[in-house]
C-alpha cells in the first residue's frame, strides 16, 4: 500500500527576504523502495542558513534548488521498509531527504546512527554538520593559541555555540556577539564565554572594544555585514578570520559596503572562507572529538524546535532573522 507523503517544495525564488509565498506544500503517494534502497520516515528536519543561498538561481558551491523541487535539507528518521541487507526497519539514519515526511534513498546514502547515548536530533546539530563545521573552522583555519582572544558572532547559534566552547577548551578568552540580553546571558552563564556583546543594544563598536581590550586574534564569523565590518577594526596583527557564514547579507538585494577591509592588509590578516564538505574525508575525526567532549560535559547544547512540516517555512524565515536560540529544528514525528 502506497504511503501518502507530504512535501514542501520551492514555489518561487525570493526577491530579498524569504516569504511564505516562496513555498508550497503538496501531498502525493510514495512508491516502494527498489533493490538497494530504503524508505525512511523522517522525524527531524534541520533548518540552516545555507538554505537561503540554495533558493537562488546563482552559481555556488552546490546546485540550487529547482523550482517545483523539494527543499533541500538534512533529516534524521527511521527506516520503515528496506531492500538492502545493511538496513532493517527500526534503524535510525541520517539522510539528505529534505523537507518531506517520507523519502526513499539508496542505502549507501544513508548513515546509520547510534541513538543509545544521545538523542537522534543531536546528529543534526552538535554531532552533525554544525558541530563539524565549528570543529574544522576553529582548529584548521582559526588555529587558536592559549590566551588569545577569540570572537564568535551568532554566538549562541548551532555553529557558533560549539565554536565558542571549543575555543574555551583551548584556553582562549572568548567573546560572543549575539542578539538580545537572553542570548548574551546564556552565552556567559551556560556556555562559559568570558563576555558577550548584544548587537541589538547599540554602540556595537564601543561594547566590542571594551570586551576585547587586547584586540582580536581569531574571529569566527557567521553573520557578516556591520558585525564583521566593526570587528575588522579590532583585529590584531597576523590574526585569523574564519568566514563561515554571512547571514546578515543573505536577504539583501544589494551587497553590504565594507569600510574597514583595509585592516586585512594593514594587519596581514588571514581571512578564509570555509565549506564543511572540504573536510568530508575527516568527519570521523571531528565526530570523535565532539562526542568525547560532549560525554565529558564540556559541551552544552540547546535546540529550538518548531512542530510540524507545515511550519518549516516559518521556522526558516525566523532563523534568517535571528529568531532561533540554538540549533533550529522541525519536529516531523
């Protein structure tokens, strides 16, 4: 008997900010898996800033989502039917099935998960792409040294919260930038940051300068725009900038006009963009390090959850406006 599936597809390309009209929810029967395939019932959907870029029809590091296609995204779910000997019903798996309740995939494209020690949703966050991004961005590009000052923008987000805690483990002074008192309090009181600047409070430059009296040695940049431009003023000689995300600019129709780029020249800053796929052959290394620190209680983790696939568009729109607190997820089942 065919399963009735519900999907969120890309209906139109955003012109500026994403709106609900850019999506359409459809229902259609789903067939059965073929040889070497498995059907998965998705339980959790990851929402991430990169999705905004994939909605545009422009050249990037990955193909755009075609109009009428299911929105791209990682999911965690349960195998309900399998025609591959390596998977049985009940197995929990990580997949790229996107914004839908069910999906059929080749078994080799599904990663079996151990959910005995941590919730399945963690494989979309601290033990998933965001955590791995933080690990390699900080250690491979940032290369923090004990006693250095590390600044993390979007400090309580899925990537930033892990990057900041890893920097503390390395013995650094860690300063976060976040939106709102609640997020800043969480960064200091729960995540262990030495200070956190509320960019919504105004006087960002003065507040950041006060929080970084010795300047900035490493910047883990997730936001871009005014925040990156302001922090450039405080970068030390031979400092490093990890350009992980530019979420403040994703919805802008015109590029942000940077005024302090001269700092890269004057201070001989190493400024490098990163895409986590560049380290795909070393994911196991990162997962081992993250899992160990999580088990030791040295990594705190928080999730923001919206309920139901119908609310996935609203969840992404909120995420792009900074409305999430921690890793943004959609609970599908």
